[in-house]
């Protein structure tokens, strides 16, 4: 199995985040209510945080565990917020914290691995 390239994953996640941010700002502003738009924007913001962290982790040796956690967290956290915003499927709000927990775990593991080096 091929291992995750954090720099490439982060760059791709950032590119998608910029595209989704522009989509939200231009195409969704008139279509979504303020709450749904705020949820969408939160998804974009946290996706970008994870993307930048992945790029930074890709520049460090010894960061093997955190990138996968951050990528999974960003996909689940931001993805559920995007779908929730666009569809109104409220049950996705129960899944979103799983992504948030994975993001937190990824940052904690990154800090622990950096400390060990």
C-alpha cells in the first residue's frame, strides 16, 4: 500500500478549499440562509487549517501518524458540514464531531511526534 504524501494531500485539500470557498461566496450566498452559509464557511475554514497543517507536516520527517488523522478529520468534519448546508440533512450534525475529534487527535499526535524528535 502506498503511504500518504502529506504535502500533496495538503495542496490538493487547499485547492479544493479555495474552490469551495469561492463557490460558497458567489453561488451560495443568495441560495442559503445565514445559518447554512455559516456552516459551509466553517467547513471551508477548517478544511484550510487541515490543508496547511498537512503541507507543514510534509516538510518534517517523522510525521507518519498525524497526516492520516488530519486528512480523515477534514474530510469528515468539512464534508458533513457541506452536505448539511446544501441538503439540510440534520442527522449529519451528529457525525461532524467525529471529524472534529480526528482533527484534534491529528494535531495532538503531530505535537507529540514533533516533541519526540
